[in-house]
């Protein structure tokens, strides 16, 4: 278990498309453990492997603080509805901006045993899944921000 360095906006790795994972290996097990540690240490609700410099389709998400999801090769099967709200990213420190996302998603992924599962999610979890899956295709939420990207402390004062 180790904390990995989080790549920040401007780092070319964040703009690359990640590759599918075809088999679980000890290195990938270690990567997943490190991603969870890194996410929790940074008080984040999600982290994609590309954010720690590894171009594999792996994300970890925990919007509640006690229920981490590990999603390998995640794919959105369905989306519906709409939610508009502030979003942030560990790769864009200190910033936040308003993004509209689906309010419901159904995702299919592999768990850390490479077993397929499906998950239905709404609200914050749905938002986090959309945000993290986009990282795997080289996109950051700042590309979708409505209006200006703001400083977190300015928004907290609002
Ligand atoms: Ni992010």
C-alpha cells in the first residue's frame, strides 16, 4: 500500500485513452490498493488509473466513505435524467465548476476478481461514475464546465 503522485491538469497522461485490462496481476492488485489509499488520503470520491500515471481502464469510487467500488473496464449501459451541480477533480486542485450529468446511470464493469457486475447509481454516485469513466478516455470535467471554473474557497463563501 502506498500513496501515488496524482497527475495534474497539463500532464499529457491525463489526455490519453486508457487500455482495457485483460487479466489481473499482482501489479494491478497493488495499483488498485494504491489507488484506494491515494483517493482516501486526498479526500477524493473517485480516482482513475490515468490520474496516477497508469493508462489502464481502472477506476475507484467511494462517495459515502465506507463503500468503495473498484471498476475495471467500466462501460455505461444506460443513462437518464439530469443533474446540475458543482464538480471537482483531484487533478484540478483548488478548482470547481458546474457540470450537468445524467442523474441515473447503469454501468457494467469487472470487479477486482475480474468478475462482471452491473451497478445502477443515481445522484452523486452517478456523477462520479460519469466523471471517472471520462478520465479513461482522456477527458477532464473542465471541458464540460458551464460558466467559469472557480476557486473552491470562493464557492464555499457563496
Ligand atoms: Ni477527476
